[in-house]
């Protein structure tokens, strides 16, 4: 693999000549799509083919398709998948139904994504829903305690991988207590390390075997009072890699978010130095991406091994009847609203 340790977004519905040339030279490991890149199923399929063609390999293509308010593929063209909280509520009433519904929903998501050439989903969210915290997580969380989140997170991962889509657990080591939206400012969590370990970190420990994880741009002051997890060696080496035990491919959250400071080159270098394997930049701004590209290395050593393992998570596609699955999911979800 010659790819460099970055994932980039693009501006519109198709590649421009300048984007094609930049991506060819920058050779990112993968790409990420947003609503601005989405029109029709045929258009997305063409776009994903074009992205892979410009780097000359089967590059991973990501999207945020959680369901609920975080979904880039929307009705009427695509199914309206429920938010995670719906499955969590069902699980509290009927654990078996909650697990089955979560698995089916994410198998359907995988089917919908693979149909248009997308093979990595930035899901499931393993953050806790914390009363009084910023609303950025809210109903994106399966619940407010570690056990249901871990159980349903595992079901979500199973459903995605059964359909050939690699999952990304997020936002490691836990975004639920954030007092701000990291898209807009740097959140700070002042909860003691011991309590975080028993609560926020626990779902990530339970699913530490996941192929990929996305960091949280959050300061955990009892562990590192100065740096958000994405750029903190203490958070990555002591907490994420050692305490949580995650040894998969670790990617940053979007480097263009306002929680981070400094030039884009500095953001990239700090993240890699801290221990992230992979840089994510989402907004398609080529000047920003160029700064990142200047300091992005090729995958080597352990990071290369993790990247290859993450790519393998896309390889399994079980037999599947989408119509039958939708019918069964509807029946299960009726229980959640009775």
C-alpha cells in the first residue's frame, strides 16, 4: 500500500480537474462524502468510482450514516433510519428485540451504502447520553449507561460488517459529557479519571476489537489539562491504547473543526505525534488539505498493519433480502412506539 495517512472530502457532486490532480498526487488512504456530494444513487456510484480511479486502487470511502439527524443519504431517495436512541429504548423494554433491530438496521445501512460504492460508515456512536451536556450527542447515543451501549454497539458493528461496510466507533474515549459542540469550540470535561473509566470509557473497552475508531476533540482535564484527546499523547497512549486497549486504526475527528487551533499543518503534525494513525479533513478546502498533505506520511509499520486490517473489514457480504429485512425491522420498531 502506497497510500498516505489521510482522508479528504471534496467540494461537490463530481470531481473537478484540480481535485483529481490533487488527490492523485496526495494519494490519501480514503475519502469522505457529505450531503454536498449527494444527489442520486447513480451520481454517487459514479463519484465513488471516480475517486478510486484517481488514486488507482480500492480506496475506502466513508460517510456519516448513523440514522436520525446524522444521515447524508436522506429520503425520499433513501430510507429514513431511526436514531440510536430508538434502539436503546427498545432494548430497555425487550433486550432481544433491541439487539435484533439494531443488527438489521445496520445491515440495511450497509446494503444502502455498498449499493453506491461507500464501504466505511462513521458509526456506531458509543458515547453516553449525559443529562445537562451539550446536545451534540443526545439521541445519537444508544443510552445513558455503558452496558446497553456496548451491547447495541456490537450489534451495529456486526450488521455493518455483514454487509461489507467497515464500522468506525466514535468518539473515543467518549464525547457524551462534552460541554460544547466541538465543531464550534473546544469542549472540556472535568470529571475524574476514575469515574470516566467506569462510565464513558467502558463501551470503548468492550468494543476495543473494532477495526477503526475516531477521536474526540475534547480536553479531559484530570488526564491532560492542556490538550484535546486528538493531540494528547497521554490520552492516546495511556488511555486509548493501554487502558481501553484499542489497537485498531485510530483516526482523528475532522481537523477543520474549531475545537482545534493552529495551522492545518500544525494540527496534522500534533495529531500524528500524539499517536493518531490517520488524519481526517472533511470540508473540501484544497488550501487546507494541501497543508495537511505536506506533513502526511505514507502508512508504515504498525499503522500500515492497522490500515490493512481495517480494509479487510469491508470484505464480508452475507446473503441478504433487504425487503424482508425492512419488514422485520418495521415489526420490531412498532414495539418501541407502543
